[in-house]
């Protein structure tokens, strides 16, 4: 069975994201709901971003994707790496951070879904990752950290009855 | 004490080491592995007192590494540090012989609680 009948709620997703942010970026209250940002794979220099995604295969099948504008990605990286604001973030480590963010949120979403299922290793891009065409958005969280957009999406295969 | 720490994310290995320190576990020798196969090799070569391992890793995942260790006769205390903390995963970990499973994101208190039952 590969359906969207098992759904993550926005509250669940918000809790997972907030826990990661609270653990690593001190100003968790600064991660706030925001209007949807325009993310495009062909964005110009005005929207530099990092994206990470993990997929779940099994009884529930879907993908959990995170998109972070440059400022929010660097804030998370500085928190995870315990760097101060004057230190440069190595792009390789930034990629690692974005992958771990996707992995942690994705692993927690997977834990809410019926198993058995398998979590993939994270895929990271310095651009927006577009999901496979068969997956439909189930929950999307649009947030911002100090005006730098953060988006978290859960996408799933549609139910056969839908 | 000698601890093997397996995670394919270098950043996460740094976070675990920092959290161990915050939890009061200082002065230990940490041997880092990027996947399960490296962890198994380190256990066989270095005879550590504890293994902390991610579950989902390339080449050899954590549960396969644990099975390989138990099949080779190693009884080294083994704990998972993973983003997957469902009951199903915890049961699989316990059945394979893991001492505990710490779910990411974690706190120093989670390490204190998990390690308090071990002679570390």
C-alpha cells in the first residue's frame, strides 16, 4: 500500500523542525511562519538556497524535502558546527548540515508512518530539488529565520482512491 | 574509555562528541568511522568499550554492523544514535543486541540516561 491516507500534520512537522532549530540555533523563537516564498530551480542570484531531501519507501512512500535560503542555511550550520558569526562556513560542511537537517526531519516523519519502510540517505543540492512528478505535496511549512526563508515539505504518492 | 563513533556525517560526529562532553563524558578516546564497515574494522582492531552508531549509512548500515559484530562473537556495548526512533526501530535494535537507541535531535540528558546503565 502506498498512499497518502497516512498523513503528517503541520503541527508534527513544526515540532520536528523547531526541535532541530532549538537544539542548534539559539534563537528558536525567530523561526516564524512566513508567507510562501518563490523557490525555483532556475532562480537567479537573488535566491541562493540549499535543498536536502530523503525518501521513504515501503508501506508509506514519500519524500521529505527542506529548502533553506543562504542566511538560514548558514545559521543552522553555525549552530551545528558551534561557529561564531564571524567564521566562514565551509561549503562541504554546509552541504553536510543540510543533509542532516533533511535526515533528522525525514526520520521523524517516517517514525509517524506505518512501517515497515526504509529511509534513504540524504540528497543535497545548492539549488531547489524538484520532487519526482508522481509525488504530491501533503504538508508544506513556510517559515523564515530573520527574513531568510525556510521551507519543509512532505510529499507522498497519491492514494489509489484519490 | 575508548568509543567508536560511526556516522557518515562528519558534522553529526562533531555534534555527538560535543554532546558527550556536555553530558559529562570527558577524557575518552573517540575513534571515528564513516560507515558500518569501518566501525566493525575498528572494533576488531581497537577493542573499544562502546560503539555509538548511526543507523542509516552508506556501504554498511548500523544494524548490519551490529549483526556482523555479534556474529563474530563481539559483545561490545552498542548504541544507536539515529533520526529514526519509532517503536519498530527500537524493537529491531533491541532484538539485534543494542543497548539503547538515542533519537535525533537529542540532548545531553539523553546521553546521560542511555549511558547510565553501562559501565562507562
